C-alpha cells in the first residue's frame, strides 16, 4: 500500500488515482446537497477493501483525518 500511495503522491497529474475521496459528511460540511452526499456514499460503497485502505493511507500522508467509521463499510 505504501508504494501505491508514494506513486500517487509523486504523480504530476491529478485524478482518481491520487485524489482523496471525501466522505458524505465532509460534502455536507462543504455546502453540497443531501443528494450529493448520498451519491458520495454510493461511491464509497463501490470501493474494495484495498481501495478503502488506500484512501485512509492517502489521507494520513496528506495530514487529513482518517474516517472512522468508513462510509459504506463495516469495521
């Protein structure tokens, strides 16, 4: 996982491969609608366990808070 995060942070372009996926709660805090937040939850639910771990590691490496609980995932 560390290698994947290192590669994401070293990338010159920004995209899904190196972007933090904000939580539905964070979307609401940023002023997005409930519908937008519901759509974001769907995106979190689509993530594999590996992708969730990547998101958490990417957050940690960029100084953002970890999500607990992770939206759409148990444990």
